[in-house]
């Protein structure tokens, strides 16, 4: 369902209102794409672990878990937070660890440098898998106050 709105120039636009079928379809499509991305990076991390040994597998697993360890930064403040709120002190660390651009940039850098160490690549695959699963299941970045961004 669309609503008619007026732009500052006086022309009319149709804009999808929140909760409309179009918005829901877009959200489902976005989450499905993130899930497919998560499966890709998970498979790649497992493949790297199988092909390059236990260290590659260990680092892929460690980097799959590591982004959520940023919660520990605000552990002391956690009892005073609302349900679902991350302590504000932990938010910058959490948001940095949960941005896909950082591991993607490192993969690009890895690709164009002479460094060839499969465990590093496996770790980046695990990190991207974590971020992708979070987005697929509805967890995103946090506001300054520590709540989920909408």
C-alpha cells in the first residue's frame, strides 16, 4: 500500500509506508540474500579448514565467534542495562566488528598482496560468515545507546 506525499518542490510522490507488503518483501529478500551470503562464507571457511589444516579451521572458528566477544567490553555495566541493550561503552567495538566492509577490504588486500597464508583467509571467511548470519537473523548494528538499529 502506498501513500501520497508531497515533496518540498510541491510535486506528489508515492512512498511505501512502513509495514506495507512491499517493505516486508524487501526485508525478506534482504535477509534471504544475507543468509545465502552466510552459507557461502561458511562453506568457504570450512573448505579452507579442510584443505589447509587445523590452524585454518581453528582461526575460521575463532573469527566466527570473535565479533560477539565485544560484549565483554561492557560486561561490568550489563546489569544496569535494559533488556536487549548493549552497554554504550561496548557499542563502538561491537559496531566495528560487525561491519562487513572491514573483512571485505582485508580480503581484497589479501588478494592483491604477495601474502599467502590460508589461515588468515579462513579467519576472514569466518568473520564474514558471522556478520552475514547476524544480518540474516535480524541482528544489525547498534545505536549510541546500545539498542538495535531499526
